[in-house]
C-alpha cells in the first residue's frame, strides 16, 4: 500500500504528464529554461542556505523529465576526447545534480571522468560509515557517503555538521583543506527503514595548497533524531590525482578601479571543473580599511540564450604583507561550450571608521539616540534579571543581511561597563543581531556599539562590468 506522499507525487506526476502533452516540446523547454534562469538569479550567499534542500521540487523535476518524455542534459563539446561516464554512480547522484550551487559543475565533472569510486567503509559500535566515491580536482574535493545506524530501535544515522568533518593527510595526520558544506539528502521512507542517510561533503583547497592522493576523513556520526550516541569514525581513502592534473584555467585581468576613494584591482579569474575563483587585491587605503569586493560572475548557458549568474559559494581572504587578497568562490562552467565570462562588481565593503553608537532604554523598549535611524529594535524580552534583545537593520540587498557585529560590552547611564553575549540570526530578510545581558544593577539607558552592519556597504550607481573571457 503506497503512503500518502507517494500517492500525492503519483497524482502530481500524472497531472504534469497530461499538461505536458498539451504543449509543444519547444514551449516546455523554454519554460524550463526560464525557471532555471530565475533560480540562478537567486544568488546563495551563506552556508546555511544549503542545509535545507527542497526535496519535493527535486522529486517533481525528476518526474517532469520522465513523465513528459523530455530529458534535459548537456554534453560539452569542449573536451570530446574524454569519454563520458554514466554508470557505476551512487543512485542518489541525480538528486545532488539539482542542488543549487552544483548545477553548473557536478554533473559535467562526472560526465568528463572526474568521478572516482572508492567503496570504503568503517564500522563502530553503533554506526557504519561508507564512502561510495569522490569527485575531485585541484581546488575542491566532494565525498559521497552513507551513514547507517546499526541499532534497530534508533532513527537514521547522520554525519554531524555542527562539529564538522575534517580531512587529514594520511602520512602526517595533519588537517588539509577547508570544510565547506555537508549536503544531507532529505528523509525518505526507504532510507528511514534502512536507518541510513546519504550526503555529500565538500572541502575546498586554496590555490597554494595541494590535494594529496592519500587522505583520511574524520567525521562525527550521531543519531539523526536525538543527536546522541556520538562516535568519531576515521575512514581512509585514496584518489588518483592524475585525473585532474593540468585542468586549471587562469585568466589574468590585472585591472584597477577606484570607487569613492577606494582603489582595488581585479587580479584574475581561475577555474577548475568544480570551482571558479574571482580574485581581487588591494593595498592599504589612505581613506580607510577595505574589507571586501562583492561581485557576480556571469556566463551564458550552453544554448547561448540565457545569461545567468553563478551561485556564489563563499568568500575567502588572506593578507600578504600590505596586500589583501579577497576571493569569491563560486560554481564552475568549466566544460561549457560557451566560455565567455563577465565579472559584475556592484558594491564594496569598507570597514566602519568608528563604531555606530545606539542608546536604548530597554525597560521602555525605546531607542533614545542613534547615528543611523534605520537601526531598529525588533524585540525585547525580559525575565528575572535577564534581557534578550534583537536589533535589526532593514536591507534590500541579501549580502547586507549577513553583516552585523556588536561590541561584546555595553555601558549604562553612569558609564559602567557590562558584558553581553550576541550572535547573528540567519535566515531573515534583514540584518539581525541577538544580544543577551544581565540588567540586575544597570542604570538606564544603555549604550551599545555596532562594529559592523549592512549600512557600511557602498553600492555602485552603475555596476562595473568586465568581460574577462571572450
């Protein structure tokens, strides 16, 4: 007997099939491509957004392709000498292909021979952790794994993201690479009965580091529902690094720009099958400290009709003497038939010259004075002598929603300093910061200092558009 979810999906699949028969193949393809374009415009900025895959949409996309009789795929013509790989893959790979941020890179990398089966597993008292395979190049290592609970009365096992997994050099047991994400596929009845979870671990390697052929994955596995019975499992793996030797493409731009007194340079764009790096550099600024350059990487889709933004994965920065390097990591169209690339620079991020002071009477829930009238109190909750307050800054720019930092102390009306705890609140359409502090002996009003927030961004009236590859 099918459960309600299966019946609902089956019903929706039938409806889609009937609808698809009422339109031409060309019309359906155009609609699908428009949907892809809209999705790509919704640029992902932070790690948390990858933690919640929209599995129903994914299932419906699979059903649409099957029921409508149309299989949407792209085979690159840029490297036709490499045989396409279509067998021996984990059965959950198709779901991962459709994860936002992987759509341009993962399937094409697999199709061009970068998937390596591993088939290693290790067991502990409660769990089994297995690695089915790896897709790797010189900048990124993706590990496909299954975690299984060996105890019948417990829920499915999961690899913990809070205490994130690490990769180690097998010869020296030293940490290598930087953990980026753990994409855990959603619950399904079949997986629940097997007490298993499938997922993808992603590790990034900087341009000066090297991906070794022998590694150890160290991961904490816990009961997925209760998050208890935590055990650390270490599993060795070996890959063939010759598969991706010499695949890196690099375009040197070395062009300078000045925006409102801040000067910076677009140094280069580097690309491997799994990642694209857009690298900016700047020297110390007479006007003040520069913290970041926010840009979009844009390419044409394989059919040449849709101009779409890459999904930005994360930002990385490092200092080299007086020079700061700021790198945008994003997905890759390495095997795309159309290799044109543009970089659109739409805003820069200088540091605040000085903290923004906000004076608040928390008992009256009222801001007494502030240097920026857009800073608001979202809520104040008081219990006994403890106060919890959420400050917010409304933004139209998704980048600005993730910039908010406060000094870890505040002053009362007599100038006495007290400590507070705080943290960003993610997933909001505005920058939000939650603070908690003891108000037992404070004298109202209280003065807080904001060290960084979305108001520090400088938006360009007209974006700088640079074609970096023709």
